[in-house]
C-alpha cells in the first residue's frame, strides 16, 4: 500500500493498532531502495497478513518523512500500537530483513499448521487442542456439510457465536436438510415474495425467509432490498 501525508494517520498509526505495520521510506532516485523493495515485499507477504507493509515516497510526502526524522533512505520502521518498535536504514540483505519481520509476526502454533492442512483429521485434531477455535470449527463443519454429513456439521457450528459466515453455513445446512440447497436464484426470489405474506405471524416462515436470503450471492442487491421489506412486515 502506498501511503501519503493525507492517509498516514489512518493507514499507519491506526492500522498498527490492529496488526504490526512495516513502513518502507523510499524515493524513485534511490538505487538501494530498488534493491530493498522486492526483498521486503516478499518477506512481509510470507506472513500471510500478520504484518502489513506500507510504502512512503519521501519526495512526495515530506511530512511523513519528517515524522520519522529520516536522514537517509531506504529507511524501514516497524510500528505497533502507534509506536515505533524497531527500525533500520540501508539495503539490508534478505536474511536480516527476515529477522526484522520475524520479530513482528507471531509464530505459527500447532493449531495454525493443522488448520492450514485443512483435511478432516487435521481439523479434528485442531479442535481437540483448541475447542473454541472458530476457524477450525467452521472449516470442519463446511467440509462435513459439503460431504452431506449435515447433523454433525450443525452440532459443531452450534458451539460458536453466530458470525455472518457461520449464519450462512447454518442456513445452507437447514435448507439442505429440506432438500432445497440447490434452488435457483429465480426460485429463491419467487419464494421470498411468497413468504413475505407470512413472516409477521409465522416463526417457521421467518426462519425460512432468512435462510433463503443466505443462499443469494454476497453483495447481491436483493439481499438489502428483501431485508428492508422483511423488517417493514414485522413492525
């Protein structure tokens, strides 16, 4: 991400409160910057989002450069919780850059590795080690649901808070049990229109309506339209 003086506060200071941010200060005329840039991009990318990389052109963004009191480039700073926690100046070799970034990226746990494997035995083991691990629970439930083992998938999901992702999978499981997981979008729209007449006084109709909404693609404009119509019928 390229950061400017205007976006510095949001993209560096505020963002660092969510995860560590590495700031690469550079300029187009700087040869060592061109040497360091692909190295640091590669190493940060390997953290799989645990560390964020931002780049600041010091020629175009003097205020940001001044905030770091930069005297030479390339200059690299590690920001965490709004504060500088580490830095270096110069085109460091990849081994040194890896050491710098490794201090910021949390090490993978056994459970992280098992979840990355993603197969059923690994996911079951991950849940045994961390029963409250939502990622492992969701992944295993989805695997089971896709295979048609709906009851067990439903039992596992019931252990976790109902996030939008989990709510969508629960809806698909309920509809699959009724033999309706493969409804076309036209069939879904038609049934939603019919169910609107019953949602006020029929709890089953309300649940069916919400489950059908979860079958529509994410971002589909009909979702917000039908939610508004659903709410207006209830109140």
